C-alpha cells in the first residue's frame, strides 16, 4: 500500500505511518510503538556496582556509608535502592503476618459507633469574613454506624440524639440487613426477640 495516499506529505499522519511501516518491516510484528527508553545509557551505573549496593544494603549499611564505600554519589545509591525496594532499613525486615479475625456467621457481632456532627444553617464569620455575622447554635445530629463483623455489611442512620430509644430504633431499622435469618440456637435469636422482631419459621433441613 502506498503511504502517500492515506497521508499527505509532511503531515503527522504520514510520519506516524512511516514509523509504523518501518517497525513492521524490522520486527515483522504488530504495529506497536517502540519504547521511548534509550537503547544506550553511557552514564548508567554498571550492573555489578548496582548489585554491590544492594548487597551492602542487606548488611544494613546506610546510604551514606554505601556511597562512601563504593565511591558513588548518594543520589545514585538512592536510585538503585529505590528500584530494589530497599529505600528504608525497615524494608529489610520480614513482613509481619496479617492478623485478622471474624465471627463465623453474620449477626454474631455488630460493631456500632456514633459520630456527633454539628448542624449548619448558614455560613458563619469564618466563611463570610464578617465578625458580626454570628450564627446561634443549630444543634447536633448523631450518625449511628453499624458494621457486621462477618459480612462487613454497613448500615448508617441519623438521629437527633444518642439516647437509648434512638439506639433501639437504629437497631430495629438495620436489623433486616445486619442480623441474619435465625437458625437453631443462633445467638441472633435473642437480639431479635429483645427488639420485638417476628421470627420466621424455618423448614426442617432435608439431607
């Protein structure tokens, strides 16, 4: 196919077409752009010296001592260690095992927290810049948050206070999504009975 017909002379499309054609002829592969990384880096650190930097780091030497011992700049040592993932001495320590726990079934444990948020009626002097522009207290809202320990299902609701009736109402509103359908001897049964929720009948399991 002639390249002059799809792209006029000197246009960016023609230059790209020429590059793609040359790449295809060289590699006989798909028309993929070549890497922009230079093929030759005369001032790059030698692989043997980079390996020596990493080995000294594994002996817990600081970057300044490594640079002094090998006769290279501190910035070079920093770049090599960053590529190796050893920028900090703490990176030499083995990763601590992840400690996780969760209850076996949804509804076994609920994590509940309450966040107190101030109501905003209109901007005050911190926004308007006028010290005389004061706003009387608008009160507070209380955001109840519950997260199921096993299923990680979250439920939130806003109440005017954090008293006992509001907490009970919050549990009633969120129980359908947080507490599981009760089974035999399930601890959630006591919670549902205490909240006054109806208990669905379960069919006998058939093997």
